[in-house]
C-alpha cells in the first residue's frame, strides 16, 4: 500500500499545492468542495454535496461495516509570509494548519480505494469549518452530523499533520488525543464618568483587572492539579478616549479541558469569580459557548492503526501521544462511533513552522505516508467488521 501511495505522490503534492494557493475560510469552501466533488465523481464515488454547509461526502461499496475517513478543508485568516511558488493567492487567508494536506490525503485515499475490492462501505467526509463556528456556535463537524454524515458508521478515522514532529513519524495512542474546548464571552458593566472623577462612577476597567486575575487563578487554585485545564483571556475591549471611564468592557476567552466533569467545574468557578464585579459595584453578562469534547481514541481502532504503522514503516516510527490542550471537532464524530485520530509528522528538517503561524509549511513527503496508513487501516477495519458480522 505504501508503494501504491508513493506512486501517486506527484498527484498528492499537486492537489495540496492547489488547495494551498486558493485557501477558503470555514463555511466558504466552495471552490475546494467543488474540486473534491469533481475528483470523487471521476473516481466513481457516490456523492453528496452541501453537507453541513459546504461539506462533501463520497461513498463506495454497500452495506456494513461502514468505515468513515474525515478530512477538513478550511483555512485561517492569516497573511502568508512564505516565499514559495504555491503561496496563498488570497490576501489575508492561508492554510496555516495543514488542512490542505488533509484534503489532498483524503483524495489520495479515494484514489487508492477506487479500484480496490472490499466488503462494506467506505465513506469519505470532507468537512468544512473545523476552525470556526457558525451562527449557532457550532463548527463544521456538528453540522455534518446534523446532515446525516455519520448515520450507520461503525468506525471513523482521521489524521492531523504535526509540523513540529519529524516527517513520517506517527503519534498514536489510546485515550485522550486532544482537549475539549468552550468559548466564553463576558461583559463587565460599570458607570461611565469623566476620567478626572473616577469616584463619581464605577470603573469597569478596574473591575476587569481583578476579574482577569481571578479567572487565571481558577486552574491553579480551584482545580485538582491532576486534571489538565486551561483558561485564557484572548481579547479585551473597553473605552475610546484617554480621559473617559467607559460604561463597559467586553472580553472573550477559551476554556480547555480533558474531562467533562472538569468542564462543569470551570463553568461554576467562572460564575463564582464574576461575583467580584458585583462586589465592586458593577455587574456582568456571561455567555459560554459549548464547543467540542475531547477526542478519546478507541483502543481497538488504535491497535489496528499501530499494526498498520508497524507493517508499513517499522517500529521506530511510532511515537506516544504528547498531551496537549489543543482542540479538534473530530470528537463530534468519535462521540457517535469508535474512532481514532493520529498525528502525522511533517516537519521540514531543522525548521520550526508552528501551526496557525504565517510561516507554516510541511514536508510533502508525508502525503503518501498519510494516505497509505488511512487506506490500509480502513481496509483492515472493513475486513474485521465483515468477519465479525459474518457477512
């Protein structure tokens, strides 16, 4: 399978570079979705478009088991700084998280399995908007689920490129793979007044300074240190003039967690912290937007992936999962079927190209390796499921 994947490496690179040159933000991936749909139709896949907004579902085979593979398609609002022939042609938009590679690898899987006989059904999920939420506060995976993308699925797979891990090293393990995430939006309300007479009003900026300190103290002082969590304030906006105390300050931030119980505790503690605003004479409005749960890799699916990696690459390419607080909405799929995500090392030798940065880039030698692992894993899961059901 690895030899077959490397035989189409040129096409994988061409797809990835095309997607990189023409990136699209979440729920706006019309060009990308159109290219994906065209390739899938040419390969003979049954097709659904407009799934979850701009998502594409390609399917081949019949009956159970049903194995799904997810590839996200959206880019980020970042101006690319790389001086490469395939640099983004869209001002202010860039594939800075590797979703161009994921989409190319997904098409590689489709190519490798187009003429391959197998029992059951392969379903390819080309997902919009992993990076952003829609008006309802939910990202693309949840919208695809709403549109039936996971109906009847027996196992689901995905990968994520890792630009800080050596090229073609694989991070895989059972249990938590990524954190859960919620977003909070907070308004601290006071009473505006001339900056020369603060005692005549209620200063929301002063209150906010206490609130921020207390929010950052929740993890270190209110949570068990063995329960990983992060609370970060990402934006604060208040006031327009140097000599005017404003009426309100608005802020937003992110909550990361590994356990649902910790999520609930953090929400409770945020409400407790905000009592500071009222104690200091002000008030507050809080909205917490629920996001993705942690990805929990299924042990049986992980075992299959690990064996595939051993067979294709050898023992020296498997690395344990490094616990991190990044989040991924692939958990919307693994909540409905056993599944797993693995990390695919794509580091350009000797360089640090951080994700979500303007210099992000990958070693494209990872593309056929990722396609081969996903393809071979899907085939083994299809055959295992077929044997288990006696079909």
